[in-house]
């Protein structure tokens, strides 16, 4: 991850445990320049190999999806939860995104619509809750109600935008079509020349900072460590599932360092690695399951201290949505597909974040300069002020974020129990929408584990028939 520097002072893994004789200690590790407390197991378990680590639920994956699921279960039940990850939070797609919670490019009536709208509402409720506690959601979550602009520059794109505004309005969202002059009054930094230009404007769309949000969720989860209900196992990859000889049910997750027994559920929320991980976890099983999640690589360019351009909203061109549709249709060559679309936001500290690219390059996370150059060139088509700057001159003030989005061929995440392994659930395949759909996904998974009636329909996201 080019933009997230992990300082690996040897983690001193300490563990909380339901056994009251074991004391919980907090050590610290660094993500970038920020310090985040970590709970782990190494010291406490040293010389205690007879200790049985038992939890109600084991969550594999400490991205925004996995941590949100843990938080939901901890706050909505009395279950104990362990979170396992091969690395640390925000080291995958979560930490490499732009953090937008936007509806401007979503489609009312689609299979995703209920999950997307429910998730946005839950984020808004969380921000309001933080505000009611006398805190600033911007400081805590990087939360900003920026509004979003979906921009078109051809007659065909403008027609699409007008139809979209109508659909979104009929679905109950505040949405407005802006012509060139009205658009310029909202966003003066844009180029409004002789060519046609217009936008769909959604004033209620929002933005989060992934690192701040994950830190908040981790802190909320760790509150339950003192109650004997939560533990983290970072830098400790899951390597297999242990099944009962008698019933065949999964009874534990074997990691590289520990055996974590689970009484109620194992939840695989490992993003782009979920497919290969499931194969490894089940290699000694008589059940064959192919999870068709693929890593879809994305680049973002972050430019610090850019005083020549000020954005009032989050911006995205119409083409951003179209390359999702093309890929989901199955008509694209996955080995060759590369798409570049303009997205532009200011992050919580005022840095300009430009994107974005999508390509299939396996698990490669190397920075590709040719793609960064194309992102920069695309952004300059929309923002005249950037034409006065040379990308070569920004070497010291720029960073690149690389993320692997968990892509599903049908464009929908997989959320639900695995056939033949009723205690195992998948929650993956959100591609670029993991952050925006995390709270709704967490609510769905918790309802499944607890046997509750879902707030939204589970059926479109089921594993059966899609794996």
C-alpha cells in the first residue's frame, strides 16, 4: 500500500480472555504517523498452550466489513467475538479508498438499492449519535456532508443524468439536475467551456475518513474486551477450519499461531482474499466451493497542500458507473480491462484525492506510473487549475493509494451462510462499496447469526447459486 506506512515495531501481542486471572494489556502500533492500540495474544499465551481460546463468533478479516460485523454483534447481543487478520486494519481496500458514501451513481430498484440506502442511513445515525455526545463527527469519523456531483459532458450523458435525477427523486432522495451555469456556481473549479456540461446534484451525500472510522470502530469493540467478550489476533492468518468428527460442523479456526474455537459462527470477511482463503480453509474438506471473488486493482492519487483548487463537493464523472456495468455484464476481457474515470474529493485534512482506475492484475499492488499519469491527465480535463501544475513537480507532495477491490462478476456482494457449512458465513465482494455498505452488511450478518428477521431482503446476496 503506497499510501499507508506500517511501522512494525515488534508487536507485543497481549490477549484478553474470559478467564479473570488474565490481565488485558494494551500495546501500540503505528499506521502512518497515527498510533492505534492493539490487543493480541503472544505474551499471555506464552507457556499457556493448554489454554482454550473459545468465542461465540470468529470474524476472519479486519477491514471495514469485518470490524463492523464485530461491532454489530458486540452491541446487539451478548456474544463474544474474535477478529483475525493476516495483517492489520486498513491495510487492504478499506484504507485505499476515497471514503465516499454517495448515492449519485446508484440505481433505485436494483438488488443493491436496499442495502445501499440502509447503510447510508446507519452512517448518518452514527454521525448524529456522535454529535449528540458533544463530539465532532468530522474529528471522530472524518464525516462530512459534502454533497456529490455526477458530471456529464455529452448530450448522451446529460440525458442519462436527467433520467437519473428523476429516478432518485422518485425514490425519495433530494436530487437536482444542474446545467452548466448552475453547476459552475456550485463548483467554480470546474471547466465549463463551449462543450455541453451538466450534473446530477445530491446535497445529502457524505464522506468518511477510513482510518478515523476504523479507529473509532476498534475503540468501540475494545470496550468489550474489559467485559471478556472481545479479542484481536492481528498478523495471525487463518489457515484452516477444524470440523467436528461427529457432526461435521466447523468448531474452530486454525491460525498460524492459535486455535480459536467458535460456538456459533465463523464469518469470512477477507475482501479480495476471501475466494483463495476459502479454498485453503476447506482443502481438507469434502465440500467443494468456488467463491468467484477477484481482486480488482485501483489507484488513487493524493496531492497534499494544493492551494490552487478548492472543491465544495465530491465529484465523479458519469463513466465511473458505466465501467462497473460493463464488467458485471461479463463482456470484458478481465486480463486486459483497464478503465480510468475522474473522481475528485478533498479528504478530512484538505488533501486533493484524485481517481480512479480499475483493472484486473491479480494481487499485484505495485504502483504503475502510466496509470497515475492517466488519472492526472483525466483530472486536468475537468479542472483548469491543474493544467498549471506538473505532476513531476509534485513528487514530494503526492502519495499513491493502491487497493484491491473484491470484485464479483454479477456486481453484488456475497452475504450469507455457506451451503453444507451452516456455521460459516461469507461477507465479501463489495468491490468499491465496502465502506459505504459496511453498516448494512454488518446488520444483515448479525441478524443471520442471531436468527432475526432481516431489515432488508437477504435473497439477492445468498451464496447458493453464485459460488
